[in-house]
C-alpha cells in the first residue's frame, strides 16, 4: 500500500516530465528551422551589401559583437586547437559583420568558444585569434607580440639573432608572418672586404606578410604594435604570396616604415649570409631550416656534398665550413645562386663550392649518367603539394627525388631529405622514403627525425603549423 501511495504519483510526474521534454524539443527544432531560413535570406542580402561596401575598415561600432553559430560537432576541431572555421561549418551568422570584423563564435548549443576575424570572401570564413580576449585591437597585438618574443627569448637567448618573430596562427595572430633580420646593410660590391666590418652596429629589419583579410585591415595598428614591441629600424612588406588571392586580396609589397636596405648581411650558425629583403624568395631567407642546416653539417667533414635546391647556400656554406671536400650546389634560380656565390666568398669557402643552375629532376638524372657519387646529399625542395588535389603528383615527385638521391649515395652515405608541404603528412613522407628504399634496394637507417626550428612553433590540433619534415637517414 505504502509503495502504491508513493510510487503512483512519482510515475505520473515522470510521464508528465517526458511529455514536456518532447514538446520543448519540437518547439526547438521548429524555431531553429525558422531561424536558419531567416539567416539565409539575411546572408544573401549581406553578401550583396558587402560587394558594394567600399570601406575596408572593421565596423565594430555596435556595442555587441556579431555572433556566428557553428553546426553541431564543428566546435570540436576548434576546441582542440584548430583556428579555422570554414564557410560550410557555420549554421548561422547573426548580424552584419564587415570584412575583417571581430565575431564571437558559439557552438551549436550557444556556448561561446572564442573570438575570430570574419572574411565573407574566403572559404576560411573566420579565423580564431583568442578563446578569451574579445577585441583584436592594438593592445591585443602588443600582448601577442610580447608573448611571441618571450618564447623566442627563452629558446634563443636574448642574443640578437635573425628569427621568425611572429608565426601567424601559432602566435595567435592569424595570417601574420613577421621575420626579423638582424645584420649589417651591404653597400659594397666586394663580399670579401665586408668580413672586416666589426665596427658597424647591426640593425633590425622586419619583413612582414599580411596573409589574411583580418590582419590586412588592421595593418596600421599592427605596425604600431610591432614598433612598440620590437623597435625595428625599418619594416618592409612582402605580401606577394598567392594565398592572398584566396582571401580576396591583391599582392602588396614595399617599405612600410623607416628605411630598409636591399641587402643585409646576417649571421647564422657562425656563418655570414647576404639576404635580399626586397627581392629574395618569400621573406628573403628560409629561417625554418636553421637548426637542420647546423646539424646536417655534422655529416659533411671530408665528404663530397650535393646540395639540391640550395637557394642562397644555407646548407652548402655550413657544409663547406664543416670541412666538406667539395660541395655541388644546384638550384633553378640564377638570382639565388648569385647570392650563394657571394655567401661562399664571404665565408672563405668559395674554392670548394660549385654552383649549377638547373632543374633538379633533370640534373639528378645527368649526375647518374655521369656516374657521380656523394657522401652527403641534401634535398630541400619547395612545397610540391599546394592542395589536396596535387598530393598524388607531389608524392611521385618526392619519390623520384629520393630514389635518385639514393642511387647517387655511396654505401653508408647520408641523406638529409625534407618536405615543407603540410599536405604531406609525416607518415606519408616516411612511406615515400620506404618506397624509394624498396626501389633502390638500399636499407635506410633513420638517424634523425626533425622538423622546423622553434621560432616556428607547432600548435597541437592545427596540423598546418607542423609543416616541415626533415629526415636524416644513412643509406646502407
Ligand atoms: N635549402 C634552402 C631552401 C630551399 S627553398 C635553404 O636552406 O635556404 C627551395 C629552392 O628550390 C628555391 O631556391 C627554388 O629556387 C628552388 N627550386 C624550385 N624548383 C626547382 C627545381 N625544379 N629545380 C631546382 N631548384 C628548384
């Protein structure tokens, strides 16, 4: 009896609860559909409005931020550390965000998960800059640059060294690259003479790339923040990268502040290198390979070295300085080779370095025909895979290069092989090497598994930030 008196009302209450929940759910779905419909109508109107929008300054004049709500589960990747939100991952854009404007990102349940910069022109519709800080204003950039600087100071000491000072998303400033070159301007035609110039104070020049709309519209506040934190002598823009087009931006280059010499002589790993800030490839110098260049040189003493894709001689000069018997440096760029020859002179190793202007694939075949052999080969090609579609072609390219290099190596010789395309995963790259070992009938002993230097930090969950693979293998 007692059980009946207590149990019956409880059961009734339970079923009433279930019914209410069901009704609430129905109401939510209906409301959600209406909401999406309204927002689509609104979005079509919005894109028209944006096309006619002349001003590119963010229009954050309203008190509250525009909210973008993600589709269910699309928050997981973002919460794991990936900063990009694609157009097809967004359920609702509430309000009218201007190109580049800050937006608040919500998950499908309406919980805020971060703040992002909006770009209506790009497939990457929003780039998250912070999980907690609301406004990407000058104070934000100063804080981000200070944090980035502390990480570099910690890793590289406070000694003045040329470094990547800001590495985009990985330093919480999506799309902004800042390379800082510390050196002496070159105003002399004789590279050998310059070695003596200890009396000149080195300067600091920043080479910047604005690779997203969000940072492009904030150029002036970013320049102010760079001045506050890094105090450079000059800033030059090298936003001549094709990815700008995906953001709806034209390429843009030129001096933005102070004065910037064309050629600067920097010191890296105890060697001197001339860098062409205005005309060199990318930002003028591949800082990411700094530690790999240093450690590759450990295998060079007494060896015949082949440096394929040598650019301005980062690997070649260090290998020669480490006692290589000879270095054959190959690149398809005449300008890069001209600088390489100056760098060889500057470091007193020109007598052991020969430069060849050629296509690497053809020249590797020629070397094989000539019966040449090397004790150390470096392969540092440009990114073969620029997107998913070109991945198969890239795989074949890497395979061919590595296979030919294995044919050219003496037994026990060392191969330093790299891939800087983030589309090629470390697993895929290792599989390519195994394939090449199979075809060349050689055994590979993995000596070192490496990546980019620490001024290009890697964010877990954001694989694009972990792009450089460098393997040092002994070919038996
Ligand atoms: N190893 C260099 C960086 C290499 S960057 C360093 O440590 O600084 C890639 C280089 O490959 C560029 O210099 C580019 O001019 C060159 N390159 C691109 N395609 C090439 C090809 N098919 N054959 C030879 N060189 C090529």
